[in-house]
C-alpha cells in the first residue's frame, strides 16, 4: 500500500478528533462571550425592560396597565362571605362553607396567631404583648384592644376577619401577609381564646366539672417561705454565709 494512503488515514483521524475536542472545550469552560446559537428560536430579541421608556405609547411607558375591568384567572374573589366576611350587607356570624371548623383549623389558627398577633394582643389576647410593654417602658400610649372584653366578644366572625384584612384604628392590614384560609383559622383561635376566658363551669363537660370541684388550693410549702429574721445578703457582715450562719 502506498505511503500516502497511510498519511491520509492519519490526517483524517486527526481531523475527526477536532470536533469532539472543541465541543468538550465549549461545554467545560467559561467565557464572557455568548455561546454560538445556531437556532435562536426568538430566545434573544429586542425588548423593553421594567421601567424603561417606550416612545410608541402616548404616556411614554413601556410597562402597560391591565385593561380596565380585567381580572386575573383565579382571582375573581366573588364570594363575599369567604373573602370579605360579609353576607347580605352585614358581617357574617358563621364561618363560610369553605372553612371546616375542627381541631386542625384551631391548631393552625393558634400557630398563625402566635406569629402575627401575639406581639400586640399577647398570648391570651389581653392586649399585653411586647408592643404594649415596650410602649409603656417608653412612657407612650398605645391602645390595644383586649380580645376578651365584651366588646370584642360581640364582634361577628366576619368583622374579626375584616379587621385582619383591612386593619382598624392603629392596627395595620394583614391581607398581604396572611392568606385568606389562615385568617379564618386565626378567627377560630380568637373565638377559642374568648370562650376559654368567659365560659361558665356549667357549660363544661361533666368530667371536667368534677375535676375542677375536686381540685383543692395548693398548700403553701414552708420551705418556700423565707424566714423574716434573715437579712438580705448585702446587709450581712462579711464572711457570713447566706441564711445568717
């Protein structure tokens, strides 16, 4: 076989190695230049970014407002009872049909209440949260409604839901932070708090009533009573052990 055939075979093999090497290099290295895009498929095209000007429109804005009267899919919110807490032009006195009042709902409400409501209203709802305590330490007045007062207990559940949605007095709205279903869960927990603070013993189950009647006041532990003849540590002579001995 002539030598030139051997030479041609070697050259062809060397040329065949070049494409895989280039592909490997392109996939394994980084570059500031955009990669070769053989089929653009409209991936890269001229466009306006947010807040840019566009002379095509009379107002010169590239960002366009939605057409008047348009509603995003899934955001019609036509159920006044569920989304606004109202029925027949009045505050709803019962939970909407989309909400199932059970232990899971109350537990969820307790969890969300602890996050969003406790700082002002306190754990038990008496309006003694850290915001209130902080304002008192600064000698400022910050009125926070006690959720266990008769005024708050008289609120329909729809009104409580609306207060969380739109705020009232110094309380800001929480519709952007708390979803609708969680707002109804908090309403359920607020009702549970109010019931726990105002329930009559006769309304409790018989076994609970019996346990309460059988409970006796705890006797004072003599060990917990500090003797009256013991002076404070800072008033005792040096070298004296606590207790005066």
